[in-house]
């Protein structure tokens, strides 16, 4: 309860007690009623505003109750002003109008309480018994004396309307209790009903005392209204402590509700006896008629109850039979223990798990016979502790010993059976999870080994989602990239890849950005493992940097070889100019051209991207251009080329260049040709080099062999080096054709 509310209640109760000892107690009691009535109204109004936002289904009920309480407050306030301030008679007056408006509004609020209804014929008869009993009592003891007393018709009408209002609220309360509250559990409504019960008691007591002339102003009788408002305020406070979106419903109607009609029947009997004694049987016709109606209704009700009980018994028998069938066909162990932990009942599946016959199980103490000795004390202790703590049950996984001495692991669900709060035993279900446990332990060991391998792996390993979000990584990843695991988890892998290397495909050599901004070269390999992607990063930083250093060194070597060959070529040119012998000059010139051909190979190599292959078309065109310079004297001479875009390694390019150098130089010097053609094509998985001219040619291919020139000898040697098939045609000039394959790299060390 709220602290401020406690202080208010203590203050009101204390003031009420003190008021009985004061001379102006009537005025003070009236003020107490006004204050508590206002507090109850404000509490209901605040609850209405709160319900509109949080529990809109309760808004109508609370706003009707608030409206009724508001008119009750106006009635108290008007009554006090007329009686205590203006010193006028408050009855009848506008105060009565306010009071009379209270009853239908408050009754409507009770009727609209949004609780599930459980109406049936028996409930209707119960309400009729209550209605007849209460209406008859009200007629005999309240309405009839008021009417027979005579007086101002307005007085009589207002007094009767008060009684009718109380009956209306009483009937709505009984409807709420019998048709709704019997299956509903709520502290708020219980307290609310207590406040209404006290309010009705105060109204009926006031009316009866007024009729009999024994009413005294300012007594505890008048404080009953204030106390009912206080209890209503407590109910409002409790309203905020309950979850009205998830109300608690009972499976069976509360037994208390069943006895309410009996209470009204006994009450009516007492009133009837009292009336017959006090009035010398003057009211006996009405009372006897009412009693007869009630007895008839009660007999009908009892007949329906007996019929309902018979149906229930049949249903119980059917349910028991079905339960026994379910018990036998159930796939789990199900057994019942009595209050001394002895097995009372066990199903077939339980006997199968225990590897026992029924006589070996039923009647035996469960813990002493079937629980392993090392587990017996703590498991029995836990069982008893749960019972004493009042819990409904618990879950447990533990071992058992079967009748054959085997150990099994079972997942238990224990449910305690209680009757009127007394422990009667327990029903236990169990699932044999022996194999599941073995599998689980094997999986745990496997996962542990996997984790150790994962963490101790020498390379960074990263676990990824399908969208490349990082799930986990090993310790090596942290040491190589410099990130902590927490920093990597949830990030996109592509964020770690250098922007120039990023793309749809993340596999291959990629630059990875470290935590400090530095980069490493990693060979990224993706593989699927179940529902995750595994990325293995091979750190290639040192290797790639070493290769790049070697690449620079190799380029420098090729460049220097080319420069050295050019120096040699230049030296030969200088030497040639100093020679007087034409033959020696020719030999030096041919040697210079061959050296130049080799130098061109190295020039193209150090300018290539990978330092291992040469684009043969560029190389041959450059070579032919240099050969023809200074040797083409006639403008009519044409050198045609038809060379595919092919790349060859050094082992293949160098012999081809020297062969073309020899054949084209020979055609320029000796054939007198007008057209020279150089072609290189890929044909049927091989390569075909054709050098031809339309010059004077030779008598036959054998003439070239017999001539024994250095150039032809070099062509033959280079053709053998290429493992080429060479064909020479001497018709209409000279045509040399070579068919070969690219030579593989020959490891030299």
C-alpha cells in the first residue's frame, strides 16, 4: 500500500474515533464522509484516466463508477450544507437527487466489469433465489413499513427509491460474484466488493433505524459510509498493482460462490421466523408465499446439481479411463510416488527404461532402490526441500540404476500433488536421454578440440556469416591484424580489405588493413563448414615483398644485360668501321645484328608486367624494323607481317627472334626480293612460323645445306633447340616454315 494512503487512512480512522467524544460529532462525521467520498471519487477518476491509456477495456467501467461516486459526493456535500450550514432539513432535497443518481450509474459500472461470464441455468436460479429473498425481506421490513407509515408522498417515494437503489446494486453485485467472480481471481475486486458490502450495510441499517425511530446522528452508524469509501480507495490503490491485460481465471468455480444462495436462504428463514414472532403472523401470507417460491427454486436447483454431479462423475470415469490409456501408450516414463516416496504406479515405458517387472518397482522406495548411492542424499534432500518450500515442482537431470544394474541418464519433471494444502505425493515424468548425453559429451569434446585447433592454428582464421559479417576469429587473427575479437565481431569483412583490392570475390591475394593503418598481404581462402563460412588468411607479406624486391632486381638485370649487349654491339660497329676487309666487316655486322636481336629480347622482358613472357608480335615488329634500317635501298621493297597476339617465355622468344633475324637479313641481302613476309600463327595446338620472299631463291633446299653458311647453320641449330619441324620451299623465292610448341621453363639449379 502507498505510504501516503496509509497516512490518510490512519488520520481518518483516528479522527473518526475522536469524533465520538466531541459535542459537534454530527458535523465532524459529515465532514469525514465528504472528505473520504471525495478521495474515493478522485481515486476512481485517476484510475479511469490511467485505464484509458493502459487498459482501455476497463475505461467504461471505471468512468461509470467515477460518475456514480461523484454524485454521491455531491449528495454528501449538499446534505452537509443544508443541515449544518443553512440549518434546513436535507430530506427531501436536491441532495436526494444526487444520491439517487449514484445508484444506477454505480450499478451500470458494476454490470460492465469486463470479466468473462459463466452463466448457466443453475446460476440463474441462484440469482432468482437471492432476488426473491432480498426483495421479500426489503418489502416486509423496509418498503411496506415505509408505505404504511404514510406521510408526505414525496418522502415515501424518495425513501422507497433509496431501497430500490440498494436492491439494484445488491443484484448487480450478486451477478458479478456468481456469473463472473466465481472463476476470476483479483484482489482489487475482492476489496471493491467488501467496500460495497459495507456501503449496503450502512444504507440498510440507516433505513431500518429511521423507520423504527432509533436512528441517532453522528454515531458509528454514520461512519460506515466513510469506512466503505476508505476501503474503495484501497481497492483503487490495488488496481495499479495488477496486470489487467492478463487476468487470472480459475478452471473451476470457487466453492464459496456455491454457498451464497444457501446464505440468503438461511437469512430469509431467520427474518421469517423473527417476523412471525414479532408481528403475530401479520406478515405471514407474504412471507409464506416468498418462502414457498424459494423452496421450489431451491428444489429445482438441487435437482440440477444432482444431475450435473452425475454428468461430472461419468466424465470423471471416462477421463480416468482415457488417462490410463494415455499412461500406457505414453512415450515417456510416468510414475506416481506416495507421501513416503514409494512407487504407487508406473507405466509400461517406465518399466522398459528401468528394465524391471512391475512387481520389482511398485511399493519400493524410489530413492533407496533406483538412485545411485553417490546421488541419493542430495537428490532426496532436494525433493524434500522443494516440498517444504511449497513449490509446485521442479526439473532435474540425473542418473538411475536399472534392475539389471545398468546406469542411465534421465531428464525428470517432478510435479507435487497437494490436497487442501497437504502433500499427497508426486507425479513424475522422465525421458531417457542416455544416448543424447553421450552424444552431447562427444560433441562437447569435439567442439573443445575444434576450438583448440581453431585457437592454436598458425594462420588467422575468421568465422563469417553468409553476408561476410564476422562471427568469430582465433587468437592468431588478433596478433596479425592488431584488432581485438570484440572489435571484429559484427563487422563486414570487406571493411578490412584495401579499397583497391575489394570486389565481389574476396578470395585470392588481398591487402588487409591492420588496426594501426598498416597493410599486410594475405592469401584469402573461403570454405563452407556447416552454416558458416570459414576464411583462412595466409600471411604472404614477407613473400610478396621478397618477390617484389626480386622482380626489381630481375628488371635491373635484364636492363643491364640489354645495355651491355648494346655496348658490345656499339663496339663491334666501331671495330667494323676500322676494318679494311669487306669479309671481316660482314662477319662483324652479322654478329652485331644477332647481338641486337638478343638485346631486344631483354628490353621487352624488363618492360613486361611479369618479367617471364614477351608479347611476340611487338618484339618481332621491333626486330624487323631495326633489321630493315639502312638495308632497304629500293622504295619498292615491302616487308609484310601477320603475327598473332601471342606471349612466349624467354626460352621460346630468343630462338624465334634469332631465326627471324637470320632469314629476314638473308632475304634483304641476297634474294633481290620485292616482298618479304613474316607470319606467326597458332595452328591445331601448335605454332607455325613462316618467313618467305619472292626473290631469286635457290635451286633446291639441299643447296642451302651444301653452301654451309654460318646463318643457315644457326637457323638449323635454333630449330633443333625449339624441337621444330622445318620445311623449306624453293619455288618462286624461298619459304621457310617451322612448326613448334612453346618450350617449358628449364630449371637450371
